[in-house]
């Protein structure tokens, strides 16, 4: 089958759907014309009418009869999708993707698996302090959400294959799966494009937070090296003087073994040679 014949088949399908929509609009217009005048829906402008034989009392009037009739027609038109395709698309729109907002886990997610997922990030990135821990948890949540996007895309196409299973029956069986997938892509283009946008947003956020975590960790390590260098000098001076040295008395949180390991990792210091030698 050529691309031209595929395009013509899609055009015929769209014309068929358009004729069906016109018939539904004609039905709605006839139903609106036959509706009784006393059947007035509540209006956001605050209009209230009595029912039955009671005298109609207008509490607050700010809407013309033409506007009121338009509101009635809009209320009938906003009753939701009536076709199978429309109901399926509406149900997909209502699904929570879990790609945005504070909630990371969906009701179908495994909470224990998510805890293991976070623990793996903590083992790899080794955060220290609340700021680093918050960034590591956020990065774990981003990764969890990014892993969800391919499954959501597959679900959209699976739903399309079920929804449009009766289409393209006049074509060869080998061509029908591809045509149905193409039709699914066109019908759910908005949802698929939204997933792509969410994926790009999450990737940008991951890059930004990864850079911030690296900056915090490098800054922390530099501060630790400066403090260890100061502590090691005080430790050596106390050792030469034969005095005890307690790091906590100088405001350090290091232990003596930590200071000694730091000294062992430093390059040997040059020995001063006197002029007489």
C-alpha cells in the first residue's frame, strides 16, 4: 500500500466521523428546542427561579434571555463524550501519570521497590547532611518517573489497538497493525506530546540537581580538607611537645585515626638543611 492510499483511507475515516458529529449536533439542537422553558439550570450568575405554579422570582438578574438560552445549550453539550472513542480518550485523560506534583508513587506502584530504589541512590551518591540527602531523594524520584514514561507510551498504543481494532478491515492483514498504530498516534497525539514534554522537563531538572549536588559535595570536601590540614598541624605540634591532643577541644569532629590517615596521604615534607652541613 502506498502512502497516498493510506492518506485517503484516513481522510475517509475523518469524513465519516465528521458526518456522525453533525448528526449528533442536529439531535442536540432539536432536544434543546423541545426542552420546556421552565427547566432552567443553575447559573453561575446567581439566578434562581421558582418551580411549578409558584410565581417566578428573580433574585439577581444580569443575563439576557439569549445568553440564558446559550447557557442551556452549552450545558447539554458539556455532558461528556457519548461515542466509544470519545469515552476511551476521556478515560485516558483522567489517568494520573505520576510525572508531576508531590506524589511519586501511583496506587499500582510497589512501595518496597521504591524504597530499594532510593537506597541504591544513597549508596552510590553517599549524601551527607540534609541538603545533599534532599537532592539525592529528588534525583531518585526523577529517575523513577522517567522510567514510567515508556510504559505509559506503550499503554496508549495498547489502548489504541483495542479501540481501533475494527478499522482498516479492507486492507491487507499485514498492513493493519501499522495503520492502527499510525491512527493511534494521530488520535492521541496530544497525550504522547505531553509525555515527551514531561520527559524533557524531568531531564532538565535531573541535570540541574545533579550539578547542584556535585557542587555541594565538592564544597564539603574542600572544607573537610582545610579543617583536616589545620587539625593535623595542631596534632603534630602537640606530639612534638609531648602533650595530649583532643580534636574536640579545638572544635573538630575528626578522630585521631582520621587525622593520622590524612597525614599518611600527604606527600613528604621537605627537610630543612642547615647552612653548616
